């Protein structure tokens, strides 16, 4: 029974990640950011991309809100996927000459759990 509870809690339906890019990012690059992030999310078969939108504009960065879901069976597997996703974001943005600002933060703003 405890194993099924762990498995149930690991099925996260909505996970929000707030990510900042440098304001030196030009408008052409800004248009590509959501697609670049979608391709990074789709690289993991256990993650599903929902949306990526420009959330705020600050003096030195653009802040995006990325929404994904997970069908991992265990919580630590989900955590590993998020870590790999963040590393892939860094790689994809660097390859496309898009500067990013640290710290970017990951927030469990809204999480819903499914029943098995």
C-alpha cells in the first residue's frame, strides 16, 4: 500500500519552472525560446510540455513560465528528469547563443496528483 502511495504521489500533472534569460537576448531569439524549451522537454519520454510564456520583463532579464507534467512512477525519477532538463536548457540556450541569468528557480506552484 505504501508503494502505491509513493507511485501515486510521483505522478505530477502540472509543474511550473520559472526561468530567466538575459535582456541581451534579441527579439528573434526570444521568439525561438519557447520552441527550444519544448524540444528540450520532449527529449525526455516521461515529461510532457504544456506551455512556455514570457511572464515578466526585468531590467536585466526576461522571465518565462514553463509548464510540464510527469508520468514518472517514483518521485526521485521525476527529480532526476528535472535536473537533466535544466542541464539540457543550459546546453540548448548556449548552442543558440542565448544568455541566461542565474539563479533560475524551480517552483512547485501548482501540483496535482493522479490516482493509480
